[in-house]
């Protein structure tokens, strides 16, 4: 009996020591970092210039003048000493204060009589003499959030996302007439469509990252979002395969994955449209609506391709259209009301990762079906389908680029 007690006590002691050795390096690391932050490195050299970073996140124009939302993303506090609008000094109201701590946001209200359609430049001068600039290319009143505008943005997102994807899904009866080789070519065409989308999504993400405050590492967020979302979806897919004890290449599940990946991409399109209207560029917003609508109709073909062996009902197609097109509505709301470059970069990265995972799944589907039927997965028909998918997306994208 005593031997058992001694064994248990020894086991508890060993477990405690293992935990202690696990957390001791972390405790010492925290202590070292805290000491350096409090005491310093011992080098007393003064910096050659003050290190200040002030980001102008959003400019709003209304009857009261110009309003700027700013973020202190530098390592030190910032005091805004002077405000210059179009070369003239102006009084301004600061909220919560003219001094911002690190990562603190503030609002600068300037009672400036801006002119419709004219360009304006706002300079914020800190107490250390550094200048940070915000520009308005063509002045227009910023839309005020209200119920009417909320539904107008929702309707725009519906036109851009749900309608064209639904129209593309209507090609399903025609696609079912293809042979096995033809079906593989359609799946290859889908990969081409998605391949173009993933490149486009990465590019959009990097554009957002370049506008985001540097301290948030926007480019890294795009890559991290893509990597983690792709690996996460692959892990979920494999886990479901083991639980259900069946292949993960079921047509409906693949179509749902494609619709989800495209939906995340269409969320980004909604962001672009909403932000265009939010800054008063109605002509650009209208142009984007037309271009994205024509561009997105081909996405319905890609979503329908994995279903060619199934007989889905109309509810399935409605659901797929909503999954793929619905996020455009949310994106339009976000772009018009609460646009944020940092979060946009992250969302684009997540969308790119989701599309990459779908490309991986469809490739597995073609490979498995080809091996089953003794066909070559790399054929001229499949190559032609892949090339056609890329060309279709490229040509329709020409209607959107600006």
C-alpha cells in the first residue's frame, strides 16, 4: 500500500517538474522584456527624428464641413498641433483629444466650406512638425446611413452577386448533355475560372494591404489568411470524410465549397462597390456594378459543374446562388458604411485560401474519376477547358478594370 502511495507521489512530483520546466522559460522571457521596456538598453542616443505615424482612415464630407477619422499607428503618442486645408490654416475640433496614444483612434472635425466636385487636401501637422495628408479627389457629400440607403445597397449586392450566379446556374441542363470527357473538360474549365479568381483575389488583397497602416502587416494578413483558411478547410474536409466514412468528392459538397469560395470573393467585389458610392464616386460605382454582373455570370457554370451526375432540385440551385452571391450584399454594406483596409486585406486572404482549397478538391475529383475509367487526367480537352476558363474570366474582367 505504501509503495503505491510513494509511486503516486513520485508521479505527481515529476508532473509538477515537467509543467514547471514548460512555463519557466516563458516567465523568464516576460521578465527580460519587461526589464528592457522599463530600464532601457543602456544606450542613451536620442533619435535623429521623432517616430510618428498618423493614418487617415476615412474622410467624410457633410454640411458641417470635413471630418477625418485618424489612427495613431506609431510607437509614440501624437499631438496634432495644426490643420491645413487647401493651403490655409483652419480651426478644428478634436475627439476625444488632439493627443492620441498608440493605437488610439480620433476624429478631426473641420468647419471648411468644401465645394462639390473640387479636389481638396487636408494636412495634419504634429507638434514635432511632421505632416500627414488626406486627399479628396472630387468632393461629394458622404451618404448618411439610413434605412433607405441600407436597402439600396442590398439591392445593388443582389444585382451583382445573386442574379448573375443564378443565371449561370441556368446552364445546368445544357451542361448535362456532355459525355464523361466533356464533363471533365467542364470541371477543368471550372479550375480555370477559379484559378483566375484566386489570382485576382490576391491582387485585391495586396491593394488593400498597401492602404492599411503598416503596423498591422497587411501583406502578411493576406498570406496568413490564405494559408490558414486553406489548411483549415482541408482539415475539416478530411475530418468529415472520416466521420461519414465516405468520399469527400460528393458533387453537392464540392458545389457548396465552390459557392463558398466564390462568395468570399464576391464579398470583396461588394466592398469595392460600396466604398465607391461612400466616397461619392457614383459613376465608378455604376461601372463596377455592370462589370461585375457580366463577370460573375460565368461563376454559375463553375458551381454547376460538379452536379452534372446528380439531379438536384430547384432549392439546391437557389441555395447555391445565395451562398455565392449573398456575400456581395454584405460586402456592399461593409464598403458603404464601415470599410476598413486592414480587415478587407484579411478577408481577401481568407477568400483566396478558400478558392485554393476548392481547386485542390476539384483536381482530386478529376484525377479519381479518370483513374476509375482508365482516362488520362491530362488531356487536350482538359487543357482546353482550363485555358477557356482563364480566358473567359480575363475577357470579362476587362469590363471591370479601371
